[in-house]
């Protein structure tokens, strides 16, 4: 009943006139004036004495009595807004592969958490992620395999190099500027990952075949450091993972004469987004490009 008038009354006083109040409230000066006159009519008393130039004004006795009441009213309005904000829970569930969760997205998760987004984070194999989004088990997924489904949409998010990584050695470090011949790498010395995407698997088979079983094969980086220690051992891993292990001082990367194709990460979403997930997805898109700088 009084909300618009009280808002106009306080804005005129706090900002020094109708012009500044109209800019603050994004309303015309005539609207501000009309709301103030309507408030005076409802109260039955003049609240402001306007100068001849309409630039100066003073509170009337009724205006002075109303001012602390109006300020209390505005404080209550702000408290109500705080309650409403607290009740509006923003939830977001994200599924992606181990390497993205471990080495690329942690800064993103930190930012979302600081913006009051309640997160559910899961790691799965790329091949399983499209169907999880189709079934609405998660709100958004990031995978290196795209399988079209009726209710999902996908877009390319980033490309990442796959690089050769080995245990650190002074001799290897000295040779680092020179590309390594693919044929010099023995399959029995490889720690093999089968999760870098279909393009990588085809390329790998062209160089080392796929008939012989690998002596060490894994689909998670969690035990990588404990299984590769001999100088002759080698592996091909995404750049984000390589950077992490090189930073420990125990590993080094070397260029390949014939490098593998980049792995391509796709963002996958359901066409029908949950209501409570929409604000979280909007925040996600705001920060995503700053985080993904591979």
C-alpha cells in the first residue's frame, strides 16, 4: 500500500532531489513525484516542502516523524530479501572425467562454492557421461566422447594436447629440446591409458598396434606416480595431468616427432534444465571461459 511512496520518499531525501532519485530507481521524475504525492494523500499530510526551483526541499513536521519509520520499513524489506535469498537454494551437479575434475576444474568449483552454489561432483568414464545427462542424473557433463541422444545438446569446450611424460633424468632433460622418435618407445615400457578418446586410440594403434596386452594399463591417474619410476618407462597423458606431475620434480615431458591428436572436451547438457540448476549453470558459463585456458 505504501511501498512505492516510501521508496520514493527515501530516495529523494538520500540522493538530494528528484533527478538523482529517478536515476537511482530507474524511474522518470514525474513517476517519483506522483508516488510521493500519492503517499502524502494516503497519510493526509505534506511530507516535503519544495523550493521554488524544485532543487531544494525540507522535511515538514510530518515528514520528520515519518523518516525513522520509513527507514525501519526499508530495513525490514532488506531483511525479508535476505530470508528469500537464503531460501533460494542453487544446486548444480557436474559429471566429468578424473583428469578434468582433478587438474582443470578445481578453481571453477571454488568460485561456484563462493557464490553459494551447492555442488555435486562426480568422476565417470567419458563413454558413460552422455547417457547420465540424458537421464538427468546430472545437470551438466564434460566428456571426450559425444553420443547423440534425444534430449541432450553438446558443444566443443576446449582441446588439449596429449604429451609424452617420463621419470625425470638429467640425460633426458638434456635431450628435451629434441623430439623423440615414436619408434624408439617400447610398448612394454608404456604405462597405458585408454581414456583419452577414440581419435587417440586409433593413433596409438597405428604406432604400437593393439595385439599385445599392455604390461601396465589404467584408467585413473590416482596411482600413476607410484607405478612409473624406471627411466625407460613412459606414458602419454593430457597436458593438465603432465603439468601436475612435472611440478613435483619427479617427471619431465619430451616432444614427440609424431604427436597424437588433441583430445576434445565437449560440454553436454539436457535440453530441459532443472529450475534450481538454471542459476548455477548461468554462473558456470560466466566463469568457465576464464578457467579453461589450455
